[in-house]
């Protein structure tokens, strides 16, 4: 692997704050009422067209491409809730299309499903001039995006995200396409940028509470990372209205989320140094998500993980009590939910933290785990160019215990009738996907025996930290 080149000006603790203050997403209002944004991933750019109830105008932008037909990729829900509107507009504007429908969950994001997509594409007469158009959330975007990267060694990809999270976090601002295989998550994939992205926030109307909070969770993280307009957005919207935002609010929120990605992916397109900051909150949050028997959305998991990160930063003297209170208020506005199994999951979550994909960027230090930490809203702790701090494993364990106790007190009350999220009494836990060892940075993840030894030594050492969960969330 070639050595990582990081521009010298980025190796500066003030660089992030200066960049966040000065960054402006390139955008313009088109005469048809649609916003046109220019997304940067390194030197590559592509347009994102954004509006509320603007499907005819968005399809009009698609029609400008030189294409023979569109290959629509849905999951079972987007085919039902979004397909009729979209296909009617394509027909009205004389754009030929074919369709394929995949399963709804991660269990469907497989090589077998990919094979079905490729076979259907070819049987239906797809060519180099055909545009692949995924319509849905991240699973749909990843699967059909990978197909676009493979067919004819790369055909044009037009993403149509219908979930709030996907609109600003993946489809609009990512070149990473992948499927799961052999029990490992996102192990078969490639980099393939969209030609354009079409976002109509009216599609969000079919989303339930947990799906809306999933998107808002990532924006909560951005508020902590960058402060400024990202923090102000949360004050005006989530702090006042909770997750129930208007269509116009969601246009602004999607715009702001894309702006955050544009700011850092322009500098770090492969997310190997400064863009690692988007992993804030993911270390404990993702470990909780991967623990068998838990139910939460990705964005809510990230927000919950932020509570663990602020606990750690406070105990290490990096974040003051006042700054921690302001930071944690962001999460309180979101009010994330997680269904936790009745058993003690501390050891399971801690083991997953010790296998986190941020290991390997900085040298291993026995008895420690790397974490991205916040000093205060809009200012990140800067120990090195990767923003990764060594945290003693006993402190990580205390943070996990704190977060789990806090979330147990908060409870889990998702309404399955409105949200589609089953209650604990009706849920059968699925076996979570694994991360392949070679996906951990440079493929040098700690061997199992060393992890076990490190864990045993760290958690039995004499290190105590006071911890008390709040009486209310």
C-alpha cells in the first residue's frame, strides 16, 4: 500500500475550525425552483438536484442525459410507495425504463442479489447508454451502485435517495458501493461516483420515526463536529419540533448534511485522515448496533455513541462539565431510542470496540482503544492528524456501562403500527454481520488471542471511575 500523503496545512489543530467557518457549498437556485448543488469528492464533482414536491423538474434534469433507457432499482417498500409516482413521471416525459426489485434488509444485500440485478439488466436489453437508477435507502444505493460500477466496467449512476439518511449521508455524498458476503459486511465492493443525484424530500413522507431519527442522528453528529450553521440548524428544527420536520425543513437539513460531506470529502476522498471525523460517535454506537438482540437505527446508534464519547472526554479532562452538558443536549433533542437485550452486554460491546475499524491508523498501545473525541461543540480534540486519542480500556468499559444504563432508563417505545419497528415481545434477534479482519485499515487488526489478553488485563486493572446515569434522559 502506498504511503498516505496528507497536506501539511491540514496538520494543524485550527485547520478544521477555520475550514468549517469558511466553507460554502457551491449551489444555485434554478428557475424551476430546484436547488442545484455541486458535490466534491476529491477532484471529482457531480450535481445534486434538491427540492420538495419537484419530481417533474428532477426528471427533467435526468432527461438531459444522452441515454437509451433507465434501469430502476427498488426494494420492496420503495417499489410500493415511490415507484408509481416516479414511473408515471418517466412515462410522461418519454423516458423508457425497466425495473428490478430486491429485498428490504441487509440480508438481501448479497452477491446473489447482485447477480440477479446484473442478469435482469442484460436480459432487459441494458447497454452502455443505460442509466442505473437506485430508488431507496442505503441498501438499495449500495447494491445497484455496485452493479453500475461493474457493468461494462462502469455505466452512469443516478441516485434517487428516498430516505433522509441516504439523501445526505450516502447516495448524495459517497462513491463507496458494496454488498455483503460470507457473513461479512460490505466486503465486496468498489468506488463509483454518481453522475447526478435527484432528491425530492416529499419521498420522506413514508418514513417512520426511527428512519427520520436515523437521518437526524448524523446531523446531530455534524452539529458537534462543526458547530456554526450545523448547530444552528438543530436549534431551529429538532430542538423545537423533534423529528417531525416539514418538507421545507428537510430540504434545508439535507442541504446542510451534504455541505458537511462536501467540505471534508473534497480534502479526503477516501476518508483516511480528516474525514475520519465522520466516524465520531461510531465506535460505541456501531458496537451497540452489532450486538445481537439490539434494535436501533444507525443514526440513533451514532448519537448514543456520542454520549459515550463525551463521557470519556469529560473523564479525561478534555471536555469540561459545561461543554459536556451542551454537547449532550444535542442528543437529548434527538431523543434516540434503542431496544437492548435483558442480559449484560458490556463484554460483547467492549469486544466489538476493540475490533473497531479505526485501529491501525495510529500505533497500537496495549490496554487502549483509539477514539475520536470532542472538546466542545464545534471544536474537536486534536492529538494527531487522524484526530484519534488513546483511551484506557477500563474507561471505555465505564462509558459503555454508563450509556447502556442511561438508555435502559430512557426505555424503548417505538410504535410498530406507525414505524414498522417491532417491539421486544415480537422481535427475533438476527445474527449481526461481521467486519472482515482485512477491512480494519491496513489488514493488521489485533489477533483474537491478543485482543482477549489485552481485554482481560485492562478490565481487571485497578482503575475506577465514578459513574452515575441521570434520573431522566
